[in-house]
C-alpha cells in the first residue's frame, strides 16, 4: 500500500499501540473508542458564531439536533442538514462536531446536525425515519432559525452518506422538502456490494470488510432488507431527478467502489456529479483534518461545493 506519509505515521502509531478493531469491542467500548479517536484526530474546534441544541419531535419521541451559525454572513442563510457517520451503530452529533463547524463557516451556512437513533437498539428504518423527520422540521422552521428554506442541502459521511442518499429518494418520491445539493462522503450504497475494494481492504488496523459487515448486521433485521433502496440506494429503480452531488471517496476504503458506482449511476441518470477519490488515505479521513492535510482539503472541497450550490451557480456534471 502506498499510504499518504501523514496517514502512514498514524497507521504506524496504531500498529505500535495494538489498537483493536471496533467490531472486537463491546458496543459501549466501541462507541467510546470511536468518539475518542474522532476527537483526537479532528484538531482544534473551529469557532462559529453560535451553537445550540434543540429537541424536536421525532417519529418515536424527541430527537436532538444541534444548530450551528457561521461567523459571518447576512441572513437568511442557506442550510445544511448533516448526518453523522458510524455505521448506524456508533457516532453522535458530538462525532460530527468538528466537521459541522468547518462546513458552517466554509460554506457560509446554517448547519443542523441530526441526532438520529442508533442500531442495534433501533434497527432500520428508525434512522431513516428520524433523519427525514429532522429534514422536514428544518424546512418548516428554517425562517425561525435564520435560514432560507429554499436553499437546503444535505450531507453526511459513511452511514451518514447512506442516509443522505436515502433522504434524496424519500424527498423526491414524497414531494419534498426541496434539496438543492447533496454531499456524499464515502457512503454505503449497496448491502450486496461485491467489489474489488470490499475484497481488498481487510487490514484489521483500518476500517475493513469485516467492519462493513458488522455495521450492516447491526443495522438490518434481515438480509432481505438489503434490497430496499432506502438501505441500498444503488439498487433504486431510478436515480433521475435527484439533487446534484459531490461524492468523496478514499483509496483504501472497502466502500470506495460502491461510492464511485453510485456517483456514476447518478451521472448516467442525468444528475450533475462531482466525484473525487483521495489517494493514500482510508475510510474516516474526512473527520481527521487535525492530523491529515488530506482531511482538511476534503473539508474545503465540500465547503466550496456547497457554497457554489447555495449561490445558485451552475454545478456541472
């Protein structure tokens, strides 16, 4: 493997420390280790003008959302609804805090991070229903928050990218809310993926093929659910009419190929797509801007893409 030099240093450190795969830990251990790793590699938190939490109505009780307001910019502001990663099993609005701060300032937008329910306690479709409820709530309450309901984008990393793709299908098929653009960072797109990247990436020191299967097993009640397009958006009968997309993938990621296949399928369906593979890095790098220059570059790319979309400028395929 030809790792990015900075990523190689992190890899060597993990090897020296004998870091265990998350799937070999208890659920509580894995959640704590995931949060600690994300916070260690995210770097100093970028200041924003305001951050506050709200409790909103969800399909099975209250949902927590965190709202970020940028340092500068007159209102009403465009809005990004963000879904954190963690295989539907780990993660929280805390693990996406650094990402949301960077995107808020970089894109000049209001950001709403969604604290959806986790598996295996709450299996599919709990997270999907929570995220859609939060998207609808954001559209309905945008004005009160200082946002512009006509300029809403959505995004997420890993499982959050999967949920982003599911949201675009739900919004298209149910008549709203209108979504201006989507940010898909190394998304899961196909439960049944049998790809080169899934087969090749088996290193236990990295997010690997076993990690992917562990998360799917936690999320789904049965393998048959994997055919549902809200689980596997790559298997949707049509991707026509979906919002323009930025798809970011990593070279050493078992999800690389299915993310790039989804980008191509969007493109073939007439959706404007920008797709970038970051060389020498692995799954998770988008949350590692404090340790990896590649993570910082990807965040800046995502913010610039969103800023362009919010400005109403043309996004070319």
